[in-house]
C-alpha cells in the first residue's frame, strides 16, 4: 500500500497509532547501505513519470541516497490534514514535504519543521524571488525553500476580444461591461462571461482577497496589525455576489467551482474570461484544447481606485523535524530547487520558477513569453495573512463569503462577523 493511502487511513486514531508505532520503531539503514528518503508531494505538481526522471538523476549523482516519492490528494485541505495528523504524533514515515505557502507559519510554530536558515546563505537567498523567500520565513528564520510559485491571473479569449474590438479590461468594471457585450453579441446560450473559484475551500479565500486588495484594502498592515476597511470590504463582497445575481456575467455554478472545473469549461470554449493560476496555460494550449492559440494572459483587473493585486500561491520544500536523515533531506532539497530542476519543472509541468533569473533568460522567454508578464504579476502578489492560526482565519473567511454567495447573508453581515472573529487570530 502506498504511503498516501496509509496516511489517509491513519486519520482513524487506532490505525494511526499503529502506523506511527511502526514508523518510530523502524531501524536505521545499515552502514554502507543507501539511505532512503520519502518525499511527499501533491498530485498537481506533475506526473509520476516526470518525477521518476528527476529522481533518477538525483540518485545517480548521490549514490548513497534513494528517494521514494509518494503522491498526496489534489485537495490542499486533505494534504494539510495528512501532514498535521502525522506530525502531531512526531511521525518519521516521511522526510521531505511539499508545503503550501499558507502552512509555513503554522508548522514552524508547532515545531514540525527543521530550521533551514543555514542551508542557504544570504547571497543564495537573493537568487530567489523576494516574495517567495518571505513566504518561507517565520520569525526571521527560513523553514522551507521555494520550489515553484503561483499568482492569480486573468485568462481571456483573444479571438473574441479582437472580433469585437475590445481591449483587455484593466478594471473589474470594464471586465463586466466587456463580458456582457460579448455575451449579447455572440448569442450563444452555452457561453459564460467570467469564471472563477467560488466553492467553499481555500481557493475562495484567494479569489476574495484579490477583490478586497484591488479596492485598496487589506486585512493587515505592513506590521501585521488589523487594518481592514469594513465599508470597502462590503463593496468587494457585494461585487462578487453581483457578478452572479445582478450583472449575471458569472454563472451560478461558480459558487461550486474550483480551479479544474473552471479550467475545463474555459478550455472547451465555454467562457470569455477566467481567473485561475498559471498552470492552466499548458492544458489550454494542448492539442486537444478547443481554445488553443486563442488564449491571452493578463494581470487581474482592479477597481477604479485600486491596483491590480494577485494572491500569492506556490509550494515549498521543508524537512520533517523528526526525520532521521536531515543531512540527506537537505541535499535533496538543494537539488529540487536548483535552476536546472526549476527549468525542467516549467517545461514539464508549467510550474513557475522561484529563481528570478529564469524569468529573464532569452531562451526561456522565447519559448514561454508569458514569463515576462508573470514576473510583473508576482512582484505585486501578496501573501495571505501570515499567522500560525491561519486555518482558523481561512475557515472564517470561507464560511462568511460562502454565505454571501449563497444569499444567506448580506455582505455587511458577513463583514461584521469577519471583523469580530479575525483580529484575535492575527495577533
């Protein structure tokens, strides 16, 4: 049975204790025998075949180390549960973890991650995007190394905008008008105006924060203090709801949509605009895509008095503090975050690199022209609130925003609850 399946089953207390006991009692590798590392990653990070080729090259250059790769479910919430259940019990069944940016503070505060601050010198840290390094830092110490990064972007149908002589919208108001105009002209009952992620999960938080931020508003100031402007937050949530119920450029299904649902509809020619992550450009340009050659990528719109801001995403590599093989784990992380592997990750999976020089290589820009735009977008990206209690922050935001989209609460009622619940969690 694969480790991922074992770990999922270990969510049941008695089975988990048995798994934990077995992992704890496993002997050290005999001397002169290769050390075996277990690396956990999510399904979205690339195919098993792709990773086998990366691992084979690492093992060839490090004959004393073997790496077993285990794949976790696509959903980040399930990945988080698997990690936290195992680490809470000081499990040693895995060594290297792929970590969502929102977990670093929580896991570091809990004592589950090795301090990696000495793994990279100050000069080496400067090779990475500053925003990516900040996302891996907790209380001025580095607890993970940036692996690949993400930021929300706007996808649009170049052919439809050109057909009607319409520029790429720079504001949310322009997006609504453009989508409505094209829907009316096309007279296609299956065409939607704007797709985004409104399902009750972490993706909803990412989307909602982009509306809040683009109205010149934020939950925390630069010092981490609560700074939300309630009236602007109400207008942001009202705009989200109006996309569905008033402007009707977004279908009701967005309230249940995640990244893949939105991507599949857009890829089948079913929408004018879509908010998604950069990974989508690869399937959208695949041979079986209905919109191949017809897709553009741009910064997310802003409100008329705000600025374009994307939610920072991405994944990072950390070491289980209870691992018996930290030295070997460090070597593996150095390899997996090297320029050559990040270049292969971009070419093989569409994952954006965290080393800034790759965004400026002429060869890479010729092959992936969207890199130039992505460097600009990433420079303006913002992390979600950095706190060890982020799961509670996320749950509160999901609950309140979902209630607005379902028309169970008014935006004002939701913001009142957010203002009541969130400040204590961000201290």
